[in-house]
C-alpha cells in the first residue's frame, strides 16, 4: 500500500508523519523550529525542513506533501510570500525541496491543507462547501467549493487572517487591523501582556480565564467577537454555511464560541442568520497533515 510523507509547518514547530492510503498516521515526529524568525533566508528554511524530512523518506514513500504558512501561486508549490518571513519572495518551495530530497514534493498553504483534511476526514466531512479557519501563530483560512479546494486565480484565496476587523494594530503582512493581529495565539499573548504586564502563552491565558482571571476571560471573548465578525463577512460573500476551526487557540472553544456566534449573527443579513454552523475541529492537530497527504497524492 502506497505511503506518503506529510508535513505541517508552523511558525514555532514542524510536524511530519507517514500516512497510508486510508489516512492512518503510521509514524510522527514533532520538532521545535522557529521558522517565524524574520532573519531566516530561503536556503536556511529549505535546509531546516529537508533535515527533518530526509530520515523519514524510505523506499515505500511515493511523495511528500507540505503545508506551509504563506501565499502560494496556484498549485505549483511556489511560495510568493509569507507575512512573517520578509526575506521570502517567489520561492519555488516544492521544487527546491524535491531537488534536495530526491522525491516529488507538493506544497500548498497550510490552512488550505487543513481545510482539505477537515473536509475529507473531520468535522466538515459531508459538506460540499466548507470554510476552515486555523488559529495558531497566525490566522489562516482554506476554502472548499463543490467538494474541491479553491485557491483563487493566483493561489491566494481565503487569506482569512488578513480580513480587516479593526483600525489599529500592525500586521506582519504590512497592513493594519487584520484579524491575525487580533485573534491569533500570538496576538492574544501580546495583548494580554500589554494589559497586564505578564507574559503568558495563549493556552495559559485560557487556563487563567477558567480560574477567574477577568482580563484573560474578557480578552478571549473579544477574540471570539473578532472571529465572528470576520466569518460574517466571508459568509456574506460566499454563502458557505459550514465553518470549521482548528489550531491551538481553538482549545479555548468554551469562551470563544458564544461571542463568536453572537457577533457573527449580528453582522449577517437576516436570511443568513441562524443558518451557519460553526464547528471545532474533530481532528485535533491532524487536519493539516491529512490535507498535506491528500495533495501529495493528487
């Protein structure tokens, strides 16, 4: 049975797994890798990823699939830019890794890979149309239309993290007021530090909120409101009624979900209100890997 090697590249860690044709993870590794370091060059990024993947490539691996945070041009694996990596421009990521590894490599936006995984195997299974949102170091979005991944004319569809939700706060993309600057795990940690002087991870902020920290609770509820506002804008444009959300910050679901739904419905036109279903991922952190495996086989 053919196997592929899938990798999900995050801003702070890389996960890779061997995946069989049934979508079963047979082997998995996770390493810390600060790829969000803006000083990294293209060669250094290729070197870091290749060093992790090379030992996992055995004779029965037929291809490699890679989910990477950034703007991709179509399906040819060219990384046009990555908001948190200013040194990267028009990097032939798939081709460069293929040359280094000696095997075919497919690469695509990490959130689109997660959308594919969620649509094929997770909470979005059975929906013909799906918007998937990833809440991690940044905020990403992937879109499935009529059961097919939709990348747009130039490969940059559903850059959900760069929907504008407020006027303030600079974003890594160069704009201001982007959702990513307000509702990513990085943003939540930064805003909490500004308000309290304490540095905590998003996970620790959620724990603090559950233990009675009113600042942490208010911040996470605000995060849910920003998410709901952004989802409403996407729904009004796309008329997609199934939304799935994954990523580390989705672990704060109990605080995010109620204000998300309230703000979303308040921003929708009347015929759309109370018709949109928003689900927490059912795949945990495996959606991106399963989607990367899918594009490796495509």
